[in-house]
C-alpha cells in the first residue's frame, strides 16, 4: 500500500465510524448543509446549550397542526449534541442520548420512548441502543431493550479490520448471530478518488446476492456515487467457462463466482447521484432521483433551497448567524412546512 493509498484509507476509516453511527440524523445533516459547516462549530462559537424547534404542520396547503415543539436539542459546552427529543403527532415521544469519550468520539447512542397520552405513564423507557465503538464487554452493534429480562439484547453486532488495501466491516444479525454481512471498502485500482464498496450477505445456507457500489471524491467531498456493473465481465467469464452456466440455476451457487469476478474486475460505474460544491466546499446542488439546488449568502449559509418536486424553502438567521426560521412553500405559493428555532445559551 503506497503512502497516498494508506493516507486515504486512514481518512476513510475514520469517516466510516461516523457513517455507521446513528449520530448523523437527518436534521443534523440538514443543519450542516444549511450552515455550510459543522453545526457543532456554530453552537460552540455561540455557546448554545438548548435548541427548541417549533413547527407548523400543513397538509396540501392547509394548516392541520399549528405551532408545536417538534424537536429539542441539548448541547454540552463543547457544542456536541448530548440529547435529542423528537415529536410524533405533535407530542415529544422519542428521545436519544449521546455519550462521547474524552476525545469527543461518539461511543453510545441510546433511544427512549414514551406515551403521547398524558393520562398514561409518560416515563421515558429504553428502546434501543447503538454502540459505535467497543464499550466495556459489549461489542459494537445495535441492541434492543428486553423489558421482560431487563437487559440489552444484541440484534446486530459488528467488527472492523483492515487487510492489505481493504477495510472490512462485518455485521451479524439475529439471536443466533449466524446470519452476517460483510462490506469491503477499497480504492478502485490506482485512482485515489474512487472508493469501491462491496456488500455481501451470508446465511447458514450460503452467500446471498451481493451488491456493489462506489463513491467518487474530490478535495475530500463526495462528487458522485452509484452502482458498479459487471455484466460484460460475467458474460465473458461464462463464455470462457461454460461449465459454470449450470450454477446460474442454483440459488446460492453462482453468487460466489459473481463475487470473485466483481472483486477482481474494474467494471463500469453507473452514477445515481452527483454533487456540486462551491470553492469553499459547500454544497450547491445534489442531483439524483430529484434535483436540489441551494443559494448561499456571503457567509456561506443557505438562503434558499429549491427542489424540482416544486418545493421552495427560505432560511432566516439572527444577527449572530443562528438559524431562526425555515419556511417552505409549493411553487404555486401554498404553504408546505415551517420551522422556527429558539435558543438557550450556556
């Protein structure tokens, strides 16, 4: 492994921990895009302790649920989110707590639920837990709370290791942990900008149909992603090895052959999403099943977000640059969604 490959590998492996974690919720990802930087830095600079998100909910342009608290965030003094609450049918019924180590690396996220009916028990009850790194005797993975046994029970467990030029991530599922999947991450040939991601599943009976993906990066940003296609290589292999054709009619027999071909072939990239950034690395357009376009102010913050589904969102900030409101409308002017932000400071 040359220095460039090793450097890229180490950078990706660090990002992989974040990718597999539950810390990057949809709202957090949206905020990072909106601010044009990690929202942790924004909260740290402004000494934000709490964020209350109030929403107006519409259906087909008609207000069906007026102003209610839809989300709540609690940050520590380092700007890291340590708790999030979220609403269902206008009531805060879900909560997630985040635990970090001394270096600020997320270790555990634990989810809780409670009834939205005030006449019933509204105690927060543990629901699920994701261990992003090994914590004590517990392996990384996803756990559910067994109310009868009063303990965490593994639903998914995993491990990560590096061999030669490839990072492997293994995940086992089920009570017996016999079913597993393995993801392989490695560079496509000598190109340090294209990362292959192969996903292979196994059951006690054998390998299931594998999937192959790729990600292309420029300056540390994803600019393209999609699937890999090996149809031509598979057809060529069958012409050279006609005896393997019989395996096409077996449920598990041909998948190992297919995986061997894919692992050692360049294949063809079939893009499904592309991304365009500013010179400062801030997202300007995302094109896939739908196209989303952003406009930004001089500070890099999103001012408008437009999708070709016909939804336009305008963003408003206070004098300190904190998001105060986002108002979405249909392109015919009908209201779609509104969110308003209130802050409490350390």
